[in-house]
C-alpha cells in the first residue's frame, strides 16, 4: 500500500527558497491586488536555473535555459502546492492584504470625512472648497482616515475662526478641552493648511509665518511676540500712552507688543494714521516726517489691529501694501475691517509707471474693489511693485 508522506518542509519555507521567492512575491502582489482571486497568471523575467526548474515542476512543461520570461497560471500554482505540500497558495503566502477591501473602506471613510466637511459654516466659501478638494486630490483625506485624525475637531476649529485675538492655549482649551491640542501634530497642520487657503498665502514654512497666519485668524500664539512698529504715534492712557507720546515728540520709532496694548486702554490722538508694509519705508521716514506711521511688517499682527482699534472714531487710516496679490488682499481686508480706512497710493496711477519691470506676480489674482482698474493693470502687466520702488512718493506724502 502506498503510504502518504508528509511534506519535508513547512509550506512557508518556500517563501524564501531561491527558486520560489520571486514567483511567490508576484503571486502575493496579484492576490492582494484582486482580493485573493486565482484567475490570471504571474510572470518572472530573466529567470534563474532554480526558477526555471520550479516552473517546469509546476506546469510539467519543459522550458529551455534560453527562455527570458516564465509565466504560471495562479490556479496551477495553487493546485501544485496543494498536491505537493498540502497547503494552498494563500496558506503558503501567509497573511494577505485585502487591497480591494481597503480601498472600499477608505472610500467609505473619505465619504464620511466629506460629510463632516460639508457641515462647516464655511462650506460654501471658495477657499474652503479649495482646501477640501486639495486634500481629496493629494490623498490627504485617505491619510486622515487611516491615521485616525479627529477631523471633526479640525472643522470645529475652523468654524470658531476668526477669533477675537484669543490666546492659543485659551482657544484650544475652549474648543478642544486641551491647551496644547494645537501646539503641533496633524490637527495643527491641517488647520494651517486651511488658513493658508482662506487667506490665499503659502502654507507657512516657519514659526514666524505660522504666527502671522494665526494672527490673521485672530489667535495669538504669544502676546509678547506679537508686535507693531510705530513712528510718531502719540496717545493718551497709562504708561504706554505716555511712552508713545514721548517717543513721537522725539521722533524715535518704537515697537509695541500686544501684551503692552492689553495692559491699559489707550487712545490715539492723531486725526490720521498712515500704514505701510515694509520697515524700509518707516526707517526712511524717521528723519523727515512728523506724520504718524505704523508698519505692519507683512501680514498685520494682532498687535497692529489692537493699536488701530485704539484710534478715535474719526481717525482716518491711510493704508497700503506692496503691489502684489497678497498686498492687495491685505489692503482689501483692511478697508473692510476699518470703516475709516482709505487706500494710500494703492491705485493705478501709482502702479503703472513703476510696473515695467520687477519680480513677476505670483499667486491667485485678486480683485481691487476700491479701484477695479488696478487689478486689471496688474494682471496685464504681470509685475509686482514693492514699496521701496515708490519710496520717494510715499515720503512726499509723509512730509
């Protein structure tokens, strides 16, 4: 009587055997891709002699040494393993990923995240749709689902913005029950990406850019780091008011922190205040003007807004930025925020004569509702004009 002999090696030993390894690797990829289907074939190129002999043994068909590619049907491979080893292909390979199932589950999870996103109060805003679409296109939504990130928390944070110059720890505690919830990690990263889309600026690449973006959202990372550079800005009210008035009398520029502005209420006493973007303008004005000048140094900080809120109800705020798309967006936001704000040389007559050369305009074009022709001219010319280029004009206004 013929007696059945057990396999000499455990089935899983084949996975690393020289003649089997590449063949079984190809079989694993196929089964994981198709959810375990044995339909179809797998191939190996430039086979070794060991691989050639294995395939001959599986198929019963001779392959010459010169063959450049070997192909085996998966059902033949499975049948051979069952007959020779007492275990099918899936058992030999061990645990397999169910990639179709993973894709289906990921699609369900993405749909769930999109449903959460659609419930935001910002859902109809173009910037919000751009943010969500970008995450869907680049796979971020899939990574959020797989990583277990609390997307409801991200949407809750965005729905609470802009805040009213609230310290970050207090904001995070109020929204998320943890003062450090937005200190780092994916929740912070996703929120910053959304804020960058909201304000049409690049995703921040460093601490200073992050601070500026949170400032735009009304969340203060550090009330000592949030500062405003001023020249000739007298004020009444407490120690800070006296300090500003004395500095204005001496024509000395000073930096004021948000912390100082919160200590004691002050009131700016000038009937008008000029606002520029670049410190070079303020530095050049030091020796030649007594006009009050505030420098935002880029994106206005919470300290800038706190100081401007101290202006009297009739104080005219003459605002300007660089002639680039970020600059006109910031100007538009300031004009909308401050009823008494007016553009300061943010017009076509100033831009066009200086726009024949310069750095190219980059980013998303933005309307200039205070003078629609300006956006048209910028689009047509394609060059940015920084404040330093029109410095003589600005200084003549400040004289």
